[in-house]
């Protein structure tokens, strides 16, 4: 019997999927840590240092470079803002309908429909908020657990484990 799940992907779901994806390897984890914490803190520290130098009367090219670095690190490395923009471009709250069975995966939304074999699914991962099927060569299927009945979560997990090599 197919598993049918209907939902609208929220930005929080999209953000949770990005975090789950980042946990898959050390480089992605480091980049996420740098973007969410280290870059803004470093930007603030550089900004304070530049202000202290300016108070002492030390300006010039090093001062300009430090101010530019501080602005860049605080304002432009914000992953949440970049993810929000990507979410708006790609998903923007479309209602989705997914159907999983032993042979195929089917999806339908206001932007179209698709159907493909399980052979396209390269891996499966989950946490307490998201079930994510990583497609090859790229892309993913994100199913928020908040929209699933508890028996659907178990059935989908078992199906994924059985169908993915």
C-alpha cells in the first residue's frame, strides 16, 4: 500500500533540511559553523578593533580594509538570509503531494508532477524533524515529520531502508 503525504514546505523545514544535510560530512559542518557563528563574531571583533584604531587616529587603507571585512562578515555571510532567498526561488510554500511505494516515487504540486524509480535515491537520512532522501545526481526530497502520522514515519523509514542500496 503506498504511503501518501501532503504538505506545504515551510522555511523552517527548508532550514532544518539544510542543517541535516550539513551534518553529513565534516567540511559542511565546519562551513555551517563558520557561517552561523564564527563569521559574524569575527566581523564584530574586527569592527570593534577598527573603531578603536579610528579613535586613536589610525585610519587609512588598513582601517578601510577592516571595516569592509567587518561589514562583509556580518552582513553577507548570513546563511539564513541566503537560504531564505533560495527557498523563495525554489519552493516558496507550494503545496506538495508525495506518494511512495515499492516501485516508484511520485510527486505532485502546483508547479508540476514527476515520477521516478528508487534507483535515483542515493541515500536516506533523518533527524527528529526531517526525513530526507538524497537524489543522484543532485537534489533531495524533504518530508517534514510534523506532517506525518507516527505510523507513516515508521513505514517510510522501513521502505527507504529496504529500497536504498
